[in-house]
């Protein structure tokens, strides 16, 4: 049969955003693919060069609209490296809790969007219902539902409100049972298994060679997580273990493994926040004033020329990294150059190539299982 | 608990890597040192500065002898007022990850505190200063790390650093029909609004006059 190129995107439910997948098909079979990105390139790196270090945080929030807190945290660690800021331990605990709550919300958004891809529309409504609980909690911290501007260089904007701990514990415990409900619905659902198992194989070494990271690699049976390998925050003090999935084939992880690893990761996040809230220094029911030395320590605002800052952070989709050079405008008040490494920017071209050999109908399942987010891809 | 790599493991691994690099490359212009982050847990990493002509040899050695298997990030920087020998700089960030391929139905769970030698995760920063001229060029490492492929594409697209030998180089974030030689992260390009006063005085943008008016298309 004659081969032809068809274009999926930029407006296509499979994209989960705005990009184009060009697919060369031979009948129903994918024989070649090409990813085209850049539709929502906003030039964040350039904009940041004319903002001071505090003003950069909201831009980082907006890199990924379902995972704002982890991206802001990631930037903050790089800025702290550059400015040599110290952080009180209570603030580190609050950051850990906020990041893990964000991970829950982000994975729920992924699951909610992935369900309709596969043909399970109910899942969307269930996940949105549960995500609302975590958005409420994050709103208590940051004041808004999606873009929080919460972490600060040297601490966090404000302490956890009175009663936050109890509400969080209740919601997380409820959600732990809800994960079981999801698994009851999905793990034995014929449509779910047929669409996901044996589709979209990718093995660990190939993925690492291509630069893929995070849950997608852990789904292939390898325990590699920035949170233990290059630790930041207080991950060494709370009770958790990385979620790793056993792949069932020599070909590596299929879409089903990638779904499993994210469910397990949600469990671990629940376990982590429940442990962290009990261990938080200063007590879970105290509320320190804004700028108190328990939650914030004043940091320098200028960085000299030649100074650099780097952070490696386990975002919800893999390792996000920031590299900042000091000595920009305003006698070092602005970054001279700020570079952002987005895990999805590397992953999407890789995923496009893993689709070769599968059917056109498998494309939404394969793409969706890698959890693409275009906001951070295009920056 | 206690599942993270400790500072002493990290220190030992960084020093091992430094010794190996110095052993292999001393006297060639490749300079390595162990540096320390000043954020979070103050972990150490290896910083290497290399002239561009030694970059591919160093890259192959890092990849195949030192086991640095993950290219995470490429950053190009433009220093128009820099010295003659450093008008541009390319910074590569690498990670060494203890990853082996899995047999079916197995998974590898590392006990972080018991890792030693090459299995300890380590972070590498390679800086390549380039001469101050109009066509900064550095040899590609696309064939050594697959992860460098799209990162190098992005660096060329945004900063304009040419990667010699890179196959299939094209625009990735800018529009595909951007004018040749247009790389927005070069310092001669100014963004339209310089500070917020200008923005608030004329919020609608009617009297908009960008700083580079008349000089761009």
C-alpha cells in the first residue's frame, strides 16, 4: 500500500497541548514519525533576563500549568545555589509537602486526561473530583488555585495555616482509599488492559540514552529518582521509597507499566506527606508570621558575575533542571542567563520514535502514557 | 528512611572522578575540579573546563570509560563584551545514573547507602569557552549521547551556537521560517518592554516603541 504522511495536531486530543505529530503510515501501521514543537514558545528564558530573582518565580509557575509548585521549587533551589541562601528546616518540610501535594494533583490530571484517551470517560470526572481536594490545599498555601508563587529564595511565602494539617491528613487518608477504588475500576477493565498492555514498549537503557527521566524510566524497572540520587529538601528524613514497576517483557515497559508506576507514586506521595506533617519542626498546628525565621531567612539579592547556580529536581514528569548565571543587569540583580531543562522537551521526540511499528489507533495510548505537558516543553 | 545518597559517598565519588580525569587529561588544557553546591544538601559535583578541540575526545572518554550515561542539559551563553577567548560559552550538564537494562519481572532497587564506586550517581558540568567571533562553533556530541540531540538543536535555535557534525539540525522552538541568523537569546536582541514602568504608563501599548525599533524586520 502507498505510504503517506498524516498530521496529528496542533489541534488534536492526542497532543494534550499544542504540537504536531507528523506520522507516516502504511495502511494502519506507523512507519515513521516526526515531532514539531514550539507552538507556545513564550521566550521565558529571555524574559527572565530582565527580571530580578524574585520576579522570576511566577514565570516558572507558568511553565507547567498542572505542576506549578514543583517548577517554582526547582527554580528556587537553583537561585539558592547562586545566591548562597540558607533555608530554615521548617520551610524545607513545607516545600516537600507542597511539592508532593502538587505531584498528586498533577498525576490525577494525567490520569483524568488519559482515561478519555483510552475510552474511559468516567475517569475524568473522578479524577477532577479528587484533584479538587489537593487544589484546595494548595490554595490554602499559595492563595490561588493553579499558579501559587509560593516558595521564596530562603524559605516560603507564608506558613501553613492553622488547621491545614488536619484537613490535609483527612483528605490524604481519604484519597489513599480512593486509589484503591481507581485500581478496582481500571486494573481489571478489559478495555483498559487491551489498549495498554503490549503497547508502546521502551526499555530503560534506551530511555536514559535518549534523556528520558522520572516515572517513565522507573516504569521500566529501574529505581532512579533525583529525590534519592541527588537529594534536596528533606527526603532523607521522611518515610518513603521510590515507586518502581516490574516490566513483563524484555522490550521494557509498556503503557500499562507506566500507568502502574504513577499509581504507586501517588501512594508514596501520600505516605510522604503524612509522615512529613508529623515531623515538621515547630509543630503542625503552629502558624508563624510571614517572614519569621522559622520559615524564611533573608537571602542576598545580587549575584556576582561568574557565579552559577544549578538545580536538579524531580518534577512530576522527570528531572527538571535550572542553570542560572549571575551578573546580569542592575549590578547583578537579574540573571545574566537562565536556562531551563524540561523533561518533556526531550521525552516527546523520543516517544514519537517509539510509536514506529504500532497502529495509528495506539498513538493516543502511547503518547498519553508518557504524560506530556506542552507548557514546559516549549517554555 | 535513610534512602538517599550520603554526603560522604558523594564526596568520595566526586574525588574518584576528579582523579580519573586528571590522570587521563592532565596537561592537555582540560581543567577539572570538585565544586560544591550551596543549596539544599551542599552536594559536590565535578566541573570540567575544556577547549573545544578536546571536547569530543573528552566526551567519548566520559561516556565509555567513566560511565556518564545521561546528557541532561545544554546551555549556550553569549558574552558580547567578554574577552577574546570567551565570547561564547557552552555548558553541558551530565548525570551518571546507575542504570542497567532489566530482565522481565525484575526490578533493581538500590539501597543508596550501600552503593559504591561507579554506581554512585554523580553530576558533571562541562564548560566550553568559545572565541569571541560571529560564528561560534563546537563539535557535536549527538552521536555519543542521544539526549544531546534535541538539546543541541535548541541551543542552536535560541543562541546560535553551531554544532559541527550535528545531523538533522533544524529550528525547534522558533518558527521554522525564522530569518537565517536570528537567534533570540543573543544579547543584541532586547525584549520589547524594558521595565514595568514603561508597561504601566502605556498599558494598552498604543505608543509602543521597542528599543530595537527600525533595526529588526
